[in-house]
C-alpha cells in the first residue's frame, strides 16, 4: 500500500499545493481541516480516494491523533494572520504545532514538516511572530529532525496579499499603505510546496528560509502590481503611528461586534510586524540548498491578477483596438 501523509490545514493556500504534489508522488493524502465539506476541492488532486478531507480541530488532542492514525509523515500548515474567537495565536501557532509534533512522536511517526514564517522570534514585539517561534521550539522538542520552513510573504492565485491590495484599487484613487518602506522577498506558493515535499520524502531536514529572487519594498511591490493590473493610483505611505490607530479601531470594531466584523483589514499586531523587514537571512539555508530555482513574481502575477484590470480579460484586446484606430 502506498504511503500516507496527513496535512493539517491541507485545504488552505499553501496546504493544497503540497497535497497536489504529494498525490503526484503517489502518496495517499489525508487533509485534516475543521470543515471537510468546504475542502472537497482537494479530492480531484489524485485518483479516486487518494486525497481525502477529514475533520480535525488542531486545539484537541483526540482529534489531531485520529487524523494522523496510520500516517507515515505529517505536515502542519495551520496558521492565522489575525486572532478570532478561540483561534488565538498561542492556541493555534504554538500549542497547535507542538500538539501535532508531540502526538506524532508518540505514534512513532518520524517525519514532520512545519510551516513557520520569516521573522519568527520570541523577542519580537508581535504576538504572531512570538507564537510562530514558540511553535518551532515545541515542534523541535518532540521532533528534532523536523523540517521547518520559514517563507516570506507567499504569492499565488489564491493569495491574500496581491489579491487583497488589487481589490483595494477598486475603492478609489488613493491606495494607503502602512510600512511602505519595509522590505519583502515574495516566494511562489508552489516553490514552498516543492520544499515541503523534499522534507516529506526524507530528503531534507533543518530550518530553511524561503524567499523569491527579488527583494522589494512594500511600495515597490504595490507598484509592480499596479503595472500588472493597468491601474494608476496615488500610493500613500502612512506613518506607523497612524497605522497603529487604524489597527486599534478595526480591532475594537471586531470586539464590539462580537466577531460579526472580522478584522481582515489591519490589526495592531500586523502593524508591529510591518516594522521589520521580511527577507531571508544571509546565513540561512534557502530554496537553492534544496535544488529549487525560485520563481519571480513577475512571471506569475499576470496569470491571476488580470481580473482586476479595468476591462478584465478584455483589457489587452481593447489596447490592441486602440492601436488599430491610431
């Protein structure tokens, strides 16, 4: 019988790409998620029955243990950018990650890949970054040979980065930014998936920081995005203290509405994160050490951001028509 990998959060942005690649490797893939009925899109990644979503709550021992029953390897892709309800940074990214490693070790599973983030540090002012660091510590305590992946901002068709900013361009002539001078090193989602596959197959262990071939400021990345979607906007870089006020207001709105308003705009914690560059460290192991050639954002963004152009898929046709008229 073919080997089995359990991917926690396997229907999410990064997890689905890992699931697809592992199915192509011939493995059975168990996708552990809170809402299996909303994860049916992963089933066509393999043959009938090869990729299956299962119910799992990462905050519960029994649930996590059941999802990894019989697995040869586990992958943790569960993460949150903002807290909501019971899904707190510590519960999900620290305790949840450690729970998977602890139960995997107890079950005799020796292979684990854990998705963390560049900037993970217990000394960070950001609770997100602190929880990511504590999650790494918890994983390595129980699975010392685990592969830890620390990507910069991840881009791809389903991302919440370029898609979110592109959506904002429809709201008016001004595009406000917080942390416009902060540097990022965007990495393609399928490159991250390839790195994870190396760990699952047992070809690599240790910690890797994953970034693409280009380092740009947030303002620069937004400029690139605007060029792709053929829109002109006045990009304004707001001071961090203004961002803090905005984050506080949106956080309070979420609290006062008891979660009816979910703050996906800007949180106080995200403002703290934006004060530090998000790039690969000079002494870190990278995609190159795994034999993976990093994909430039410029080759991928037009493939999925075209829908934000003024005329969508017909934008290029209209440009051609203008040239004919001239």
